[in-house]
């Protein structure tokens, strides 16, 4: 097998590994001794961590007498086809937002609101430049308008109102749809005769925390502005927490879920990282969350999306919303692959088998390219003795010696005479890499695989194989694949390197999603079978035997043969 092909394949796998290791960055670990710190209801633009935030406003009763309000705290439950939402009349805020179609590790609807942290603001907390007014707005008991019983089947408005003798009046209206993950809030606030446009604080926005690894994206800031998606790590937020302008969406996302404000006008969004250490004595890693708030430039409703990063769900909001899914540089290929995977699932309702079928289809499409590569490498294998003979004749010359150029000329003449393209084994394989990387990106981000069982012990294709069977089989199949490849002309050091790659990949995939390991295993098995079929079609290589130079001279002297006749025979 040609040296360039081996190096190209090896470097391509290194690029694949480096993409996950460096492009998909895990959240940075907090400094030793970090402690949970509450976020302010209005994050400071200069704050870079929860430790630098102002203390939250105390949940004390308003000093002024209540004119319109409630006498006791109570919850308001709204259920749609997709969401179970729970509001509290204390501050007219959201305390729970559970997704009915997506389950957590306890097989309960996935919660997208971090409501167990003390001192952290709940979603739809209001923030103004007046701290005392903020305390009143977010701790008062609002009166609640009419609430529809049962699951809603039509759009509804849930209203909350508060008024006191000090002239503070706040009215919040939440608009919800029966089949959407979008909720809009309209807050009308006045203090005396002054109308106020408050900022809307979501607070810590969390998504799925079922399994964290280098293959899953942790919570980070997300902003789509001027046609460009920005993903903000804690370090990025520390440098610039506030962003202002015309954004289509802004908020927080993780690997499978996101909570963002939707806007089509001018506004400002402020992010704040929050570190939550594990319980005392626990070996778990600290949780890295991100809080955000939106400051609209004008009064009016503000829409929020809190739901899955499902391509079709986001497309229903707008084509630009699908940019929130981090498909990587091959997104133009990933989207058709995703649609193909979902189409196959309509006939075979098991995503494990769907991955297998789509892998087979992909390998059928790229079969001609691989066949061309094997044929080209077989031609290179056939002339390796002649190539080595040329290299040996010029081995004593240094690379800078002009005579070394004659070696290249002889090599090119040999390639031309035998009809061999030195890059013929590389190029067909390299053409398939965008498709392979795109499928890899698909399996890393597709929410369809989250919680999707395959068979036996694999209950979640987005989590690692709990028994490590698929990565071990994948490594064994890759080792088998290396044995089936032509080895003539390959340096012993390169052979050892190529035989070490299956071991390296096995360790790399131990904690990879089971769907990825399954795809790689099936692809390896297909290539092994294709290698055997191709070998049987083209037959063994016709390797030419090149006699040593001394032997050729001896026969030429003894038999009187010319150099040309000897060259034709040799």
C-alpha cells in the first residue's frame, strides 16, 4: 500500500479526534475551592462568574399595602401536548418547564429549569435600575386570571396582576400555544406615572445532564446575530458578557436542548456563568451553568423557546433557527443524512437498525471510490520492487545532491510506463471523507438518538455502551481490516503505526455514544467484505522481480545481451 495513502488515512483520523478534543470544547473546570454563588436578578455587565454577582434581592413582603394581589402563594399549572408548565404567583414567574416527549434518567419528563438552587432567579424575573422596585415586582403575590382546566387545545393567555398603594403596578401576560415550545411574556410595569420597560431574566438555563463526556456539548451561551452563530464559553463570557444589536435568537444551549429568547428587533442580552460544586463527598464534577437576561429596547411581548434542538421543531420557528444545532463544517451534508435517517425510521422504528441501514447505503454510494483506490494501490504494489530498486541506486546521495533529481525523473518515467498514478490511491478515499465526517457529526448531535434503545444492553444510543462491547468489536474489526490491506512497499515502522491505530481508536470510543461505535463497527465490517470481494475480482498483484545490478551485468557479459534486452527482461 502506498505510503501517502497510509499517512492520509492516519492524519484524517487524527483530524476527526482533534475536532472533538479541541473544537467541541468542554466547559472549563472551576478553580479549587469554588463555591456556589447566587446570581443577581440583573447580572453586572462586568461580572465573569457567579462569585462576582451582586446578592439577590431579599424575598421580603412589599412595604406598601397591596391593592390588587393575592393573599397566599399558589401554583398555576398549564399543560400542552408537549409541555407541562408550572407558574407561581409570587412574582408571576415560571418554576417548572418539563418536556413530555423527552425523559430524564428517572424516566420522567425532562426538566429545563434549574429550580433547586437557592438565591437564583426563576425565569421571567423582572429587573430594572431600581433594586427596591425589583424586590417588589419579584416577591409580591400576584392575583391570577382565569386558568383553563386540563390540557389546552387552543392558544391561551395566562394573566397575573399586582398593584399597591405606592403606585407600583405590574401586569404580566403569558401566551402559550397547544403544540409549541414557545412562550411569550408581556410585562407592563409602572411606578407612579412612570412607565418602565424591564429586563426579563431567565436565570440559570440548563438542559440535559444525563451524561457528560468529550462527545457531548455542555451548557454555553448561544447567539445568532448578523447571520452568524456565536457559541460562548465561560471564558468568552468573562471577556464580554453583554451583546447588543439585532439578534434572531440568544440564550443558552447544550448538546440536545436550548433556552433562547427570540427577537426580530433591537435588544441586549447579558450572560453570566455559574458554577455549582457537587455535594460534599461526591466525586462528580462541578456543574457549569449559564444565566442570561434580555433587555428589550421597546415595550412589547418577548418570545422564549425552551425545548429540544430537533431540526423539524426549529425549522417550524424559522430556517435560521436550525443554525442552533452544531452540525459543524459539513452541515450541508448532515441535513440530508438526518432526513434520510428519520425517513428510514418511519419504516424501521429502531434507530440502531436505522444507523446500520444508513451506514450500508452510504458505503454502497462510496463503493466505486474505494474500488478505484484499491485498484490503484494494487498497481502501486505491483511496481514496488522496481521503485525500491531505483531508490536503492540513489540511496547514497543526499537529498540536496542534484543527482537525487534523477531518481525522481526515473520514478515518474516508471509511473508513466506502467500507467500508475501515485495519488490514485489517495484521492478517491479523500473524496469520501466529507460524507464520513458529516455522518459522524450527525450521530454526535441528533436528539433523535437520545434515549433511543437498540437491543439487549444498549438502552440509549446517545450514551456510551455500558458493557463496552461495541467499541471493543469496533477495534477488533479495525485490526482485521488492517490485516486485509496490501502491505507491500510499506515501511515496517508504518506497519506498526497502522497496527497500533485500532488500539488507539478502541480507547477513544470507550466513552463515545453507542450510536457512533455502532456506525464505525458496521462500516469496518463492510470495508472488510468489500476488500475480499475486490481482491477476488482483480486477483493477486503481478509483482515484477528485479535482479540485482551485479547479476544483470554478469549475464550481459556471459550471454552477450544488450542493455536494452536485459531491461526488457528485468
